[in-house]
């Protein structure tokens, strides 16, 4: 089902890397520039892919080590091989780090990037709440055990972690590629 952040993250990666192939084909075969596509890809990496990939991995494995039954019950081991679990929740980290190392992504302003990151998180939270209300089940069963206060605190902590991962992504990008270029100012004609 496409209700898990892991599945949505994998779909986002597929769209992103598909857009990379498309951009390369347009530039190489057709000889046309795709600056607009590169800007979209840069924002997607900064605001969506890097923070979400890190969040998926850290929260999944964090909950796994606390009590795996909360996030991936042992009964699922007979259905989902452990290597698939690592493809979904582990390899996304080195893949994103390799992407950031090999390709210079121009990060948006911190404000724009964090707003984009928060918008993605809020959209997913709304989706989780809709599924709970309309579908009658929680995407993550451990959430059913939360009081309203616990659920609110959990969401706040996850949001802070997500914003933290945006900032870490910005730092990693700077580490690999140097400081962000200041926006060019157009000269006014007199």
C-alpha cells in the first residue's frame, strides 16, 4: 500500500531519478538545456529526498531497535525478506549521499527549503490522519496506542528531526561542494 512513508519515499526517488534520465536525454540527444528541470531536481533533493530518506531510515531502525513489533512485526519476516527491508530502509542513505557527492545540487534559501520540507511533512501527516479517519486504521499501528498529547509530541519530535535532516543535508552539500552561491543581483539600468 502507498500509505507508508517508505513507499512514498521510494516512489519519489523513482520520479527523481527518472527525471534525471529524462534531463540527460533532452540535453544529450536533443541538445536543449534543462535548467528548469535541474532547479526542480535541486529543490526535490533538498526539501524532499534527503530529509525524508534520512527520516525513514532513522525512525524505522530506531523503532526497530526499541521494539520491532511497533514498526515491522516478526510475522512479516515470512512475507518480506530481510534484504528487501534493507533496500527500503538502509540503502536509501548511501544512495542519497552518493547522489549529493556526485551531483552538485544548488540548495534553495534555508527558509524556502525548510518551508518545502515542512509542507511535505504536513501533507504526509494529513494523509495519515485521513487514512485513520476514513479507512478506520492507523498507518502505523503503534499510533493507535497514543493519547492525543503523545501523538502531538511524536509528530512534533518527528518534525524537528525532519527539519534537522534538511539542515544536515545543507551541511553535507556544503561539505561536498563549498558554500552556496549568493543569488546574482541584476544591475539596474539608469
